[in-house]
């Protein structure tokens, strides 16, 4: 990661920031290759970033659930302050979820470019043995990548319904800050806990897939 940011600093001096602002991915990849940072390196870096983002999102969801529990258990006199903490936790979890989706999209973008380039350049290898070996390696890398992206998207899909549930109760509490409203939530606690636990398991599986993929590419 240190080497990556060091290279990015050098790239910035060459005007890469301008290329990025224009949103031209192919130009970005070409410019990065000129300073020795290839699509494979970008993919590994983006997978690491996505895994880190999922780890942070997992922690935010755990915190949001803890805040929900505290709202259910809090005395009515302390309800408003506790609601504010729950709302803050929900907003943090929502922001992390958006970041996770953006990072997964970035992983998909560079992986498509990488595999397309790899497949095109197989035809340029004149040695049949080397070409066959590279082709097999491409197939293995694609298989590992498909396993990774499925795990990431599965965890991403789990986030939306959990966020929807949290949003429902945050809004409910916002307009019903009284002891009766809190009592009505007691029965929902088990269901939310189950949803969050499932989400956490999926995110941990996705993070594990990402770490394994990065190791396979090193």
C-alpha cells in the first residue's frame, strides 16, 4: 500500500488527476502503466480496499445493532439522547454500505479490463507452450475472481434489507419517542439480531475471499 501511494504521488505530478477527473478508465490504466503500475496491481489494490471497506462496514453494522439494543432497553427519560446515537449509527452504516458498493464496482471495472487485455495478448505469444500455460493461468485467475466477486456481491445484497429495517425503526422512533413505542420494539429484537448476524457472516466470508484472492495474485 505504501508503494502504491508513493507511485500515485508521482503519477499526480504527471497529470493523472486530470485524467481521473475526465472519467476515462482506459486512459487512466494506460497512464498508470507508463509509471510501472499495471492493471493486475490496480486490481489487487482495489480488492484490498474493498475488503477493508467491508470490514469497516461490518463494524458499523455491529455498532448500529448495539445502539438499537440500547434504545430498546433505555429508560424513557433518556430516550431522545439514545435515539440520536442510534440515528448516527444508522447513518454511518448507510455511508459505509455505499462505500462498499462503490469499491466493488471499482474492482469489477479493472478486472474486466485486465482479463480482456490478458486474453487479447495471448495471441501475441508465439511459443505454443507458453501461450497454453498463460491461458491456463488466465482461466484459474478468472475462476478465483468469480468466487471473490460472488462473495462480495452476496454480502452487498445482504446490506440493503438490514439498512431498510434499521431505517424503519429509526424513523418510527423519531416520531414515537415514548415508552409505549419502545415496548412495541421488544419483539423485533430477535429478528434484527438474526439479520445482522447473517450479514456479518456473509461479509466475513467475502473479506476472507478477498484476502485469499490477493494472496493468489502476489
